[in-house]
C-alpha cells in the first residue's frame, strides 16, 4: 500500500512537471481560440480600412473640393492607424488579414477614377456614407458579441471615430447638393 501511494505521488509530481513545461509559452505568441465570427470581423474590418485608405488617396488627388480632399486625407490617416492596430492583433493571434481592399472596392475605385468634378465628389461621398453605415454595424456587433475582449476593446475604441466619419460625410453630402 505504501508502495502504491509512493508511486502515485511520483506520478502526480511528474504530471505537474509535464504540465508546467507544456504551459511555458516562450514563443511570445498570444494565440487564443479565435471564433469564425471574430475572424470574419477582423477580415471585414481590414478590408474596410484598406478601402478607406485607398479611396481617401483617390479623393485627395482627384477632387477639386477642399472639403472632400480634407476628408480623403482624414480617411487615410485614421484608417491607417486602425489597420496598424488590427494587423498587430491579427499577427499576435496568427490570423491572416487582407493587405488590400476587397474586389468590390477595387471596382468602385476604377469607376471613380473615370469621374471628374461634382460627379466624382458626390459619388465618393455617397459611397463613404454607405460604407460607414455598414462599418458602424460591423463594429457595434463586434463590440457587443465578440468572444475576445481585445476585439471588443478595438471595436469600442474606433466606433466613435467611425461615427464621426459618417457625420462628416453626411455634412459634406449636404454641401454638395446643387440648389
């Protein structure tokens, strides 16, 4: 009986050492189980960021309207920062994120590149309003339903800026209406 207790105690000690060694995360990677929903949010947010940066560059270079140009510059700046933070999260969780806009926005960019003047400005700003409505819904969903606190925090951090972008686009749209 003493021998069995000694054997069991030895096995428990060995198991404890094995678990300790296995849990030693010396690779520095925080790799939680990321749900498909959270991965989808990250991919969609990344596409959105890249699209805003890309379209912002087009607006800055093609618009003759100072407000539209400034809005485009603002989109480049804010969405570049948002993408850099999201890319860091994706890297730490080994989630591959897109590095360019989605195909829909690539096609929209091609269409915008063929427009000039007021036509360009109204098409760009109306597209921005639609995109930001979708982005607000995407980020609100992540803030409320993500399984990862880090993604909830990310969504909550950028929601006020995204709402502000929508309000700015609404204001610009109102100024672009020809009486």
